[in-house]
C-alpha cells in the first residue's frame, strides 16, 4: 500500500512539472512574438481639420496711460461702477463711508438715487427733443429694432432697459401731442432727495463721493506698479528695467478700507495699451516695427486680439524686448500688470496631422492612408511643420494621376514598417 501511494505521488509530480513546462513555453512564445511584432505594429489616426500657430510664449508687462485715484478721506470703500466699466470725467465711481457699510441702507439709497437720476434724465431728454416728434419716433424705432437681437442673445436686462426708455419716449410724445398733461418732475425730485436725506440721517450715514478725474475705464484693483508701467517708462525700456520689475510683487487687490491719501482705484485709457516682454531673439526673427500679429492672454481669455509691433530692442544675451501696441478690448486687461502672453506670428489652417506621418516617395512628400485594406500614398502640400504636428492643405480636386486626394476622416497611417503603395495592411 505504501509503495502504491509513493508511485502515485511521483506520477502526480511528473504531470504537474510537465504542465508547468507547457505554460512557461506558451508565455515565452507569446512574449517573443510580441517583441518581434512590436516593431512592425501599425498605428493610425483619423484625418481632421485643425490649425497650428507659430507663436512666442512669454511673460510680459502691460504699459498704459493711467491715473491713480487716492482716497480723499479715510473710510470703508464701496464701488459704484463695475470693474473695467467706462466712465466720464466727474462721474461718481466710489463711495467712502465713515462707518461700516449698512448693506440694507445702501441698497435703499441706491434705489432712491436711481429714481432721481431717471427723473433728471427725463427732464434733460425733454429739453433735447423739445417738440420734435419725428426725432422721438426715430429714437423709438431704433430702440425697438435692437430687441430681437438682444432677445436672441438672452440679454433680458438690456431688453428691460429699452422697454423703460421707449415707454418714457411714448409718454413724451403724448405730452407733445396734447393727449396728457406734463408731470412736474422737479417736485418729485425734491421729494426723493428729502427721502434720501432722511435715510442717511436714520442710519447715521456719512459718506464721501469719489469722482473720476478723467474719462476712461475704471478699476479698483491696485497692484503697486502703476507708477512703473507708464508710457514714459516704455519709451526707455531695457532688459534691466524688466528685470527689476520681476523682483516686485504684482498682485492686484481691491481694498475694503483705506486711509486718507492711499490709492483706491485708477482710471485707465481704454483706447490704447502696450505689452512689453523679453523673448528669445531667434523667435522674434522676421518681426520688425510695424509688423502685425495677434495677442492672446491664456490666463485671461482664449480669444486673440490684433496688435502692432512698436519696438524691438537690440539683442542682449540672446534676448530682445518685444513691444506690441493694441487698441482692442480684453477683459481685465486694464487692471492686470504682469501677464502671460502669446505673440501669434502666423496661424495655419488645414488638415492637422502628426508630423511623423509625413513621408518622402522619391522627391514627393506625402502620407499613407488605408483604402480598401491597402496602403495608399497620397502627395500633400505642406503648409506648416512643427515638432509634433503638421498642417497640410485641404485639396478638393483629384491628383494628377486621377486619384482622390487626402480627405477629411481618411484613416491616416502614423507609423508602420516597410510601407509602400499598394501594400496589404489588413
């Protein structure tokens, strides 16, 4: 019995060893085949339209004409105007409260002031139109034509403003035509002003109005670089000047409280601004004063705006300072000083394909696509070639040999070994 059990164990061990050998051999075969076939593995992608840009990425500084507003008294700050809103000379932009701001009382005052302004504006409108009903009709017509466009854009606030304006004009027209008697706004204005004074007394509100020292875009964001990013400083720009700016903090902040004499906001000329950035001299090659390019600020907006090169300083240690001026609006550009910028020299549109899919057939550049399970070589016109991507033209007509050119959604061969026209790949 013992002998039979020992014999059975030896047979079991032999069978187990043989099975293990087969498994190991199978794994080795699969591994070897994978390694051998890896070099011949074909990768493909779908042809799609796209664009590539020849650009210079840098960090630069915004130079502009700006007038700093200093607090006339100490107190808590309240902005009347929105950030980057265009204001006129003398227009109220901020309030400075002696005591902490009572939101409820402030909203009540704001509503009263809006009513007073509206009634005052109505009186002025009457003076402007006088008895010219034709002018009123024209203004009503022009206002109403804007409503469909604003409604389509979902701009309900502007639509409501137009409605209010048109209703006021219709009332004015009825007064002129004698349908109704004119309302004496002066009495209502005096009543509202008395109510406003009562609210201020009730809540012990003592505030100082801050007016715009000039026309421009208002911003309450101060970063401390205002006196260093002037147009005068831009005229004498040097690499050392930018190097010194790099050492300074440039975080724009909106203060809630300010002491008398402290900067609390600024008015910026919103018709023109310039950006200066240090860039590699070889990347700026081909640019000169007067060259047109586009600017994009990736941390601010995805949109690009047009600009004109106004200065390129002499090369120092392989770098130059590129200065570009623009008069286009960019959100937050008036309150930003140090920004990331992309100088877009050129943009190329067409079929955007991997650069390594380009191949030469003799002296002809082209690509391979899969058609009817075979590799087909198609000549292409190269528009742009970069490290990773290339852009080729979107041809509509057949090639000289009558074959269809590269088309949208073709299956493009990106990498494969021993390719030739007509090779069966599937």
